[in-house]
């Protein structure tokens, strides 16, 4: 059994340190998810995968999911 601090996982809910014993499998799943999230953020940063809605290329229409008008 390993101890984890719930405040590190849920900072909005837990304002003070709350330690909980978890099984090794649960700890491995939590660490795997954190590593996956960090890898995603690194890839997003490296490939500059951020979009500006001020490019005037119509991407804002795709982001809003507006219904088609009869003219379209």
C-alpha cells in the first residue's frame, strides 16, 4: 500500500493535506494518467497546437457549432 495526498490530485476540493492508502495498481493508474497528461501538454506545446479565433479563416464557425442557415 502506498500513501497519496488527495490535495495534490484535487486541489479545489481539498484545501489541507489528506493522505490515503491506495493499492499499487491504483497508484500505477494515477501515475500513468499524470504522465499521459504531461506528454500531451508537451506535444501540444512543441507542435504549437493552439489556434487563434482571430485568424479570419472560419475556424470560429467550426468551434461554435452553429446550425446551418437555409442559404448555406
